[in-house]
C-alpha cells in the first residue's frame, strides 16, 4: 500500500509526464506544419524561374566549390527572396544561426540532408563542416548536428 507521500509523488510525476507529452506534441505539430510549408516560396516568382534554371547545374557541382558559388551568385535575386521567406536559413536572420530557434535548426539540418542528396557527390557531414565555418557556428552546435546524422534515414 502506498503512503500519502508516495501517492502525491506519483500524482506529480504523472502530471509532469503528461505536460512533457503535451509539449512534445506541440513541437511535433509545429514540425509537421513546417514540413507542409517547407520552401513553398520556390514555387513562386522570382524563385521558380531561377531555381528551375540552376538546380540541375548545382547538382553537377561540388557543394562549396567555386562553381557552386558562381551558380549561387547568378541566383542572388531568387536566394535573397528565398532567405527572406524561410526562417530555416541562417541568412534569414541578422545574426544568422545565433538568432535561430531549435525548430529552425532541425529544419535546417533536414534541408541540408535533402540538399546533399541532390548533388552527385553530396555528403551531409561535409556540408555541416562547410556550413559551420560559413556561418561561424558554435563548435558544440556543429557537433550536435553531426551527432544527429544517424537519425536521418
């Protein structure tokens, strides 16, 4: 038989478990919504025209290479619009990654994974390494992203 103290402790534990479950479900719902809305701006002008032209060219380049950067420069108008309308890009924020929230970071990592799959020689680990330098990312965050690679199948 449980004591009154044990019953109170169990009740508090059950309330805590339920609260965590509800908060996790809120995050899950937010991620599902982000999945539905991800990169929808690519389907509108000025993005659709430039992404249609340059996506095949980018696939033939190595991420971070001079050729890749040249393509990006040619897409500047589309990219500026894209970054302004999609918070999972560090370029969306004045202070880059430092202004992002955890859901922006999760979507960013998943976006990098999917983007790496579009390149003939794509490699998510290499993308994280390049982008960590590019965005002056905290080494701890870069390591967390690397530790999360195995979660993306």
